[in-house]
C-alpha cells in the first residue's frame, strides 16, 4: 500500500487510477478529479477542496475528513464507499453509487444528494437539502436528522429507525418503505406510493397519506393532521385524534378520537372502509358538498364547514 502523509496535491487527476493508497493529513486543493478511478483507498484527516474527487472510485474508506463546498458532485459512480466522522459541505454528493455507508456525518448543503444509489446505510447522519435520496434503492437509516423537502422521492426498499424528518412531500412515489419510532412533519406525505408502513411514529401532516396502495400505521400519533387518506387502501391504528379524513378507498381506520369524516359515495365505495373511534363517539360524517377547501397565499389548504354543519 502506497502512503501519502502530510502532502498537498494540485492539478487535475493528481492520483488518477491510484490503487492501494493510504492517505493521512493530505490536502487535495485546486484541481479536478484527484482520485478518479482510484481503488482500495484508506483516507484519514483528508481535505477535499475541489470538484469531482472520487468519481468511479471503488473500495474507499474516508474518516475524520472534510469535503469542502467546492468538492461538489464529488462521489459519483462509486462502489463500496464508507465515510465516518466527516463533514460534507458540498452539495450533489453520491450519484449512482452502489454501497454507501455514512456514519457520524453532517451534510449541511445536501441538495440533490444520494440520487439513484443502491445499498445505502446511514447512521447518525444530519443532512439539510431538498430531494435527498431521490430514486435510490435499498436504504437503511438510523438516527437520521433530515431538514429538506421531497425526500426519498421515487425510492424503493427503505427502512428507517429513530429519525427526525422535517420534509414536505416526503416519500412520494416510493415502494416498500417501513419507518419505526420516528418524528415526521410535512404536508402531503407519501402520495402515489405502494407498501408504506409507519410504526410508533409521531407525524404531523396536511393532506397526508393519499393515493397509497397498502398504507399501514401501527401505534402512531397524528398531531394536527387533516384531510388524510384520500383514495388510499389503509390499515390504520392511531393513538389520539385524527382531525379529519377524506374519501379513503378501502380498509380500516381506528383512533382514540376522530373529528370529521368526508365520504362521497359517487367517488368511493363507502362500504369498503370501516372507521371507528375508541372513545365511543361517532365522527361527524359529511360530504364534499358540506365543506369548503380553501387555499391561497400565506396558507395551505384549510377545511371549512358550510352552513353550520358542525
């Protein structure tokens, strides 16, 4: 294994196609693609300061290092990339990679990050940016703190534990997603998805969980959640209150308390959904003709009841 210790590299493709490299306290300064097509790299306390440092690289371990903002689009088409105890300031990292392991990593500018990747493992990762995890497959995350809308759009085979997601339009167009013991806030969660499961989660949403084929919720709490489950096939058991439900396609919904249920027999077969509350009080059943949905500048959709129906 060739060692580079306390060195600085500049210029394009500084260690192009390098193999069996050990890098310690190395700086990759001005110059694109310093480790393009590299293999079997062990890098610690390394500073990546310019663009595209690890394209087509394989079997790379990076620890206690920094990817500066201009190392953007830095890790594409890689295989078996492990990064620990590292700050990634650059956006657009990880594109079409197979085998990505991130542990104790912060990504404050995570726009367009982890796109079209496979076999991704995230542990104690903090990221901020829209469209995180788009079209990726085989994702496992534990203690992920994510700030940014539209996360995991189009992704498949996802398992998330003990995480916090502040993300509007999260999990759209996904397939085979299971989320445990997590906190999720964002409007329109999970639309147009298949096999979406939440277990012991706390969730706040407006018009969430719509157009889903096989939505399962077990032991979850839905705070400030309204107009949920439209045209979805559901098996839902909620602790606490659901503010309002609109036109689920089929299944069962049970909660401690349910405020309003909007059901329109001309649009869904109302006999296919069983809705009940554990407090013994019947929800208020209405139709779309009884309500008004309003939206506009500075506010999202609001439910208003016509003619004193409540």
